[in-house]
C-alpha cells in the first residue's frame, strides 16, 4: 500500500516530493515510534474528508464521515467529481447493493479521471472497494492537486514553470506575502498559528482583520490557530478543512497544509453587506 501511495505522489511532484512522502509513509526513523510515523494519516484523513464534504455540500449532497467506508460504492466519489470538474458524469448506479455494481461505479469513476488527464498509479476499483485508506488518500491528493492546488498557478509565467511544481510555487507565493515569517515548509513553520494569522491579514487587506497580529505570542498556538482559521472562514470564505489541533500538531501533514493554503491564492474579502 505504501509503495502505491508513494508512486501516486511521485507522479505529482517528482523525486524530491516523492522522497518526502515516502519518508512520511514509511516506518519512520530510528527515533520515531510507529504511532508518530503514521500520525499524518489521521491528519490527512481529517483534512481530505473535510475537502470532499465541501464539494459535496456545493452539489447539495450528504457528507461522508469515513471515506474508506463511504467510498466503497463509488457514489460519493462520482458526486464529488461532478462538482470539482464541473462536468456531468453520465449514468451510474445511485443506490448499488451488489458488489459488482459498486465496482462498476468505481471503475467508471477512475476512467473518468483518466479522461480528465489525471495520472493514476497502482490503484484499482478493488482497492477502493476494499477500503484501503492510504490508497484512497493518495487518490484524493491526485484529485486535489489537479483540480485545486495546481490550478491556482495555471496562469504562472514561464519563469515560474522552471520551479518544477506547485509546492515550490505555493511556498514562493507565501514567502512573498509574509516574508517576515521566513516560511520554509508546509509543516512546523505554521504550528504556532502566527504565520497563518499574518497571511489572513495580508489577503484580507484594509481594514486589517488582525490589527495586532504582530503581538500574537508563539506560546498561544491554539488560540492563534483558532482565531486565524475562524477569520479565514468568516472574512475570506475559506472552508474550515484544517482543524486547529492539526495545524498546531508538530506532525502537521504537508499535503493537508498545501491544500488549505491553496485556497488563499484566490481568496478575497467577503462582502458582509449582501
């Protein structure tokens, strides 16, 4: 399972990112315990489930709670992809009872993704129907990267294209907005919530959302994180797909953070007068 997820991520980001994900998905270093090395799975599941539910809500559909279980009949996946791709899926079994019909839904879903230009590696309908969580997460990242993260840079110039991936472009963009925080990653540099509060402030423009954000203390990480996530939602319309406790976790999942930060690229201040 781990190798399949690593292959999927490798397709998206190239060698450097693949190695990072491989290290994360593996057993961890000598100092890491098994629960710590796999903590990213829980955080990524939280974030990606919330992302999926944001799409399902847009389409007027019921949310999912356990993606590795709820995706087994393919129905939520099809509903989600219709929203994110803005295309009709065609006929499918909306209430499949038999395994053969569930597998047919998932197979057609995967074929739809291939026609959309997504590269799928080492994942088949049986993996989803079996509830393989890590492969499901890898699949969701492929979708999120294609339809959201990379799309925020689709108009980037030739110079940006040489950077070799949306991760570098997103990091460069963040650093240009909040240079004072010297952000170098999508993990520990965000843990105390101060960088996120500053980013909310910059994207929000005038009047400042957090006039005193420079006074935020690193020792009040959870308070900072909650204020920033709440303000991003209320003032910028950014969905709360990242939980406060996950943002402040030293094992914050990089792909979860990238997914969340990608919303800021196109966010604008909400007009509360409407």
